[in-house]
C-alpha cells in the first residue's frame, strides 16, 4: 500500500512538472515566434532595430510569441522565460521581454532590474494600452508587436542618450502621456496610497536613526566609564528585553539572421505590466 502511495505521488509530480515545463525557445536574433504570427519581413525589421539598440546601449529586448501558456499565468511564464534566457547585459541587467500569447489573449512586458527606472510598471502598462492592445483587438498582431517593441526600444535608447534610426510610432496616446509617467515622482501628484507608504517608511527611517544614535551614545558612555572605572548609569543602558525593527524588500552575440542560444545574462526585476484583450 505504501509503495502504491509513493508511486502515485511521484507520478503526480512528474506529470505536473511536465504540464508546466517551459518549452525550449528557438530565437532568430531577438525574436522567437512560436505562434507563427510574424512574417519574415517583420522579424527582420524588429531584429534590425533591436540589434542597433544592443550595439548602442548593450540592452536586449526579446520578443516571444507562444501558442499556449499551458495553464500558467502570463506573469509566471514571462518571469520563467526571462530567468532562463537572461536577457540584457550581465552587469547592467538591462533586458526586457515582450511576451504575447494570442490564443489566451494575454500580453506582458517583463522588465530587467537595470531598466526599471526607465520603464516603470505603469509606463509599461501605458505602452500596452496605447500602442499594443488597440491593434491586438483588431487582430493586427504584427502592427501591435511592432509598435510596442519600437516604442519601448526608443525609450530605452533615449535613457542612454542614444537615438535609433527606427523612430517611435507617431500615435496619439489614448490614456496617458509620457510626461505623466515620467514625472509622477517629481510633480508631487502622488497617489494617496504611495503618500501613506512613504510616510510610514519615513517614520521607520527616523526610528532607525534614533536607535543608531542611541547605540552610539551608549558606546561612548561605556568607553568613558571604562576609562574612569565607573559603571554605566542606568539611564544610558540599552534594554535587552525589547527589540524593534522591520525589514522591507521589493516583492522584471550572434547576428540577428542566425539562431541564438543565449543572451547577455541579465536578471529580471520581477516588474512589468500585463494586459488581456
């Protein structure tokens, strides 16, 4: 009976891992079109722009289409692909992934650590909303992928003080403008939730500084008392039966005409933006 249970458990693990295993992707330059929605001309056009971006900035933007997410979320899938292929420079972590799953009608930008200051989650969402989703809703996948890729590539190039020969698509933004996203942390118009969070973090910082200063004073007093051979006054002693503190953390070469098996070794920051249509 025990053997049957053990075999059953291993069988479940095996089939679960098989169902959720990430398939190997074949890249032609920076493009892996597994859903077969891009023509060769479109792939060459995108590869030319992305290759120029890499030459000028070392940044890598990969475009991946999938026939199916195999039961995974688009966020999980994008993160797995990014971690497996490591887009971007290993030191700069300046990679990005543009993932499209047409059958599930899901799309996502996964952004590397080094680009999170340039392509914030909200800004990536703006690009999807204004450049990509309107075209995908019309089943014009190539237009949506081209516009989204070229838009983000130009933004990345601009952050490095570079200009690409392929200019940003000239469309009227429907939801937001770039300034609203670029200046959100500079014009004082922060959402209430962010103001509350920043206030709380500021209080924690002040308290931490207080503890550090108190500890320094204690060390100085202890040293003085040691020199003059007197005990440390009780009011300067740090109690050992109380503790306080908090931790905070943040929870995204071959020539483009040939097959690519590896990228620069960048890491995803876990940031990005997803949409459905």
